[in-house]
C-alpha cells in the first residue's frame, strides 16, 4: 500500500470516530474520498461538508466510479462491519486492496514518532490533552484522536513540520498491535471487550504484547498499580505515574469554587500552580500522564502550564450541556463499570448535595 500513489479511498463504516479522522487525513492529501455508513449523524454531515461522498444504503451501485478502479483505490473498513456486507463483499470479490482502519493508521504513522495512549479508559481524554499540549507548543504534532477536541472542533490535527504523531491506541480487535510507538502511556487495564478476548488473562496478554512494540530509545509511561507486567525491548525506559505517586504525579491538589489547581512533579522538574481547564477529579490523573508525555519530548514548563489551563475537553467526555443553579445536565461516554463508578465519583465530588439521576445507554 503506497498512500502517496493511490487516488481514491473508500470507507465501509465511514461514520465511526476513528474512521472519520482517516477520512479527514485523506481529504487533506487531496484524495477522492467516499464511503458508506448505516445512519446519518452530525459527524457524517460534517464529513460530507468537508468533501467526502457518503451514502447510507448498503448498495454496490452507489459506490462512485472513482472508487471502482482497483489499481488506485484503497478500501478501509472497521471491524464493526460484518464480512458479508454487500459493499465489502464486492471489493473482496473484485480483488481490491482492503485494510482495517488500524492497519492504515499504522502505515501512516510508522514514519513519525508515535506518541500513543492506550488503556481501558481515559485514553481519549489523555491523548486529546497531550495533542493540545504539543499543538499549542513550539513543537507541534499531528494527531489521530478518538473524540472531537473542543479546542479544535475535530479529531484530526495536522503538522507539516513536527516529527510527532499523537495516536489513541485502541485495544478493540487488537487494533493497537498495528502500531510502532516511540512512547506510550497505558492508563488502565480493567478487562473489556471480552467478546473478543474471552478472558481477563488474554486481555492482559494483549497489552503485554503491545508493550513489546515500543521502539528502542522510547519510553513506557504506565499507571502505577496495574496488573500488567510490561515486556519492553532493551533501550526502552519505564516510568510510572498516578494522581498521588510515581515518577510523575500531582501534589498540593486544590479543589474548590469549580476549579482545580495542582503542582506537577516529574523526576527532573516541578511545575507549580497548574490550573486544569476541565476541573474534574479524574482529569488530575489524566493530566499527569499527558504532561509526562509532553515533558519527555521537549514541551517547556510554561507551555505545559498554559496548555493545561486552555484545554477545553472532548465531546461526550464529562461534557456539560446545561450548567445552571437549578439544573446540571451532562453527557459522558462511560460504559465500563469502572468508568461509570469513576464518573459518579467525579460528579459527587463536584456536587456534594445534589440529587443525581443517571440514564444509561449500553455501548454497542
């Protein structure tokens, strides 16, 4: 697959958050981009406005002519699409080059220094935080994110000059095994996606294998206390982090009047009085991981301090829709039991005396 020479890219499952970042990437490269998704959404409408041709019926006749030349068309699909899907079957039967999203992402990012954030939860917020810290600094970055950044209104950031690519490393379908991280954060390893992994042991083994992919000269930044036993190559440094302890941690935490201030402690520096732009308890730990990644790659103390204060969050991640004295309504993507418990804890920390009502929608 030579991404430079292909002319058209067709996406089967175009409306997924990870797929949409790739669609935006190929549009930025001037490729003809089209695809299918089952239902319209705000995201697919944005992609159409940006230049992609997307339809919502499973119908081979709706595939544009530009995408029917197998010599210069790449087909990208998500594992959520069944193999018997009519359009995917058409591409298989006619000998097209077909790749999973994770394979394409791995190919695009292999020539850069990949800064990857993996883990059962916290990875979207942490990777978006890290991308913001780099993007607003003198270093910059390209970023493929698993949520819409509120600072930029997109899940794709592009840089022509930065050697770094921030990547949300997804363990679903073992997708993160396609990556070659220069550095990686691992936030959590609470078993998830057991429809794929079957057992807790297989889930942890998948993360162990992922740690072997970190490139010599790079680093693993792992949350302190995880069940995971990392297995890194020679020349890969291992750092620990958490809210309160580890090589990177927070001290002097001040929560009040709707604001959070912390001091960030690293092995070789301390940054005092950092204000969190999204002041919720779980973001103390997320910010420590993001700041560790930024600090190890040359983002200055002052840039880190400014970046954390100006970070505005991610759509659907502890996302306030209404915030008045009488009513607070927020949307959160928490679907794993540990995430739901953390979400409730964070809400209760902020609103000690309010009645909390939860409406839960099962994920997938």
